[in-house]
C-alpha cells in the first residue's frame, strides 16, 4: 500500500460521502464547526494510518468512527469541566429522535438540511450553511452563487455555526407541520448545488464531481418526502430538463455549444418525459412558484429544439413571471436575453441597462449577454470591452474559447455605429 492509493481512496470518500458523513457526525454534536473539525482530523489520520496498515474494507465507516471518536474525546474533556448534563441530554434527544422519526425521513443529509433551515438561524445563512456543511461546497463557490464576496460569505457561515452551537439548536427531525415553512431554503440549496456542477462543464473540479447527480438525488427525495408540494416537483423537473441536455453541451472535441445550437437528437428523451410529467403534476396544484416557472421556461426551450420554432411570447411571459417571483440578477439577465431575441437587441440592451451596477460587476452572464447584443448592434468597441469582461470572468476554457471566437468575429462589425 502506498500514499497514492490512500490519497485516492480518501479523495473519493471526500467527494462522494463528505456531506453524509458530516450529517451523521453533527447529528450527535449539534456543533457543525466541531463536526467539521472532527471529520477533517479523521481524514488526516487516514492519510497517516492507511499507507501503513492498509485501506479498510469500508473507508466511510472507518472515517465516521474516527470522527465520532474525536468528538467523544472532546466531550469527555468537557465532562471533566462539569458539562455532563448537556451532553447526556443531547444523547437522550438523539436516541429519541432516531426511535420516533428516523423511519419517516428518507436521508440523513436531507434531515440536516431541514435542521439548517431552523427559524432560529439567520434566514440569509440557511441555504449557504446547507451548501457548505452538507453538500461540501467551499465559501468561494457559495459566494459566487449569491453574488457576494467570499470573505462576506465566510463571515456569514461562521456566525450561523456559532448561533447553532450557542443557542443549542436541537438536531432533531422537524415535525411534518414544520417542513413546508423550511422547504424554500432546502430547495434553493439543491438548486444552487446543481448550478455549481452545471458551471463545471469539463468536470475538472474535484469539489464539484458528482454534485449534479447528488442534487438530482436529493430533489427526488424531496418529492418522495413531500409529494404534495408543487415547488419540490418543479425543482426536480427543472434539474431533469437541464440534465437531459448535458451530452449536447460539448462537441466531441470539447468545444462549447450554446443552447440555440445544440443537437436535439443528443438530448435524453427519457429525462425530458420525466421532467414534463413532474411539471404537469406540479401545475395541477394551482400554486405556480419560481422553480415551476424556471422548469416551464426549460420546457419551452425543449420544444424549440424539437420543432425548430421558438415561442417568444411564452418565453417573455414566463420570464416576466419569474422576475416577479424572484428578481435575481440571473433572472433579470435571462429576461433581457429573451426580450432581445423576441423584440431585437435594442430592447434587450435597454433592460440590461436598468440593472443595478453592484451585482453585475462580476456576473459573467451579464457581460456575455451585453457583448452579444452590442455586437448585433454593430457597436464593436463597446462589444469588445464587454467580451473582455466576460472572458476574464470565465473559468472554463471551452467557454473562454467560444467567447474569444465571438469577439474575433465582432471585428468585422460596422464601426460607424460606435
């Protein structure tokens, strides 16, 4: 056995099992920061021990035992300082929770996500806390999803963990009547996790490998847990529509292919049919939320891929509804692009010009859309500047190459419009 084998197995466990392991460790401690420390120590110990003693048959179980032992050691130290009663109460609560409600909850990670949506935790921190502690995203990735600085997101997460520890928020399964009020934050965490994976076109980032599959799995669990919640089905439909197009997003040599140019024959018909079924079932509930709206937008795009005809009126109406539900920067930029396709680049550019300057400074889709519309209007110098901003904000090399090619093509525009 060598260090390389041990590191490979540990890396696989970190990528595929970290969230589940952390949920199980934290379920005992109620202290997410302490659980993170204990799990990190377990991984460190594994890299020291496994090369000498061999990789265990069940690496995840080994890591869980090591992390729990680390926590137990810390709590035994606390006991000597007179902290016995709170720990005993915690263990009693956990046994009761497992005995009464464990069979009702389909997954330990999902349980912890609903706990992170506890009303005692700052609303702005609930979803980021889930993304970091259960799904394993780092503060920088989470910050990019919320369009804020990584340092600010790090502070937000630290405060939330301290709140959980200091307030003694119970790590117990919420009652069924509590789940609907906590659902929104959980849905957005699953949505953001899938979005992080979607942006990693190459699958080169080890922190995001397997994240799309994990998000879809959690979305399915949410539907099974709360089948009458239309937004849970809306989210699952949205993810399935997107996942159906994965193989069409790249050419065989790895070049980026935008949605309008994708080969619809490469789309997964089975996933599209499943998505349509979930969206239909959700719509029957008569409560149309933001995830159903986004799924409906994807459904319109799917129809364009099949028929070759874009339903511009439907897209504009759906984007208007989306920004009324969730006026995020992403929704507003996408709405501007839809209006530009239907009514011309001037209309789309006017909508982009209405956006607040702060969130768009580092938002790559804004600059890519702006560059495209300016190029269509023949405003080449301004387009080139916008392309430069978009390229600088793009990590994926295939997308960078796509934008560079668009910028080069822009050099033939009519400069008299500048």
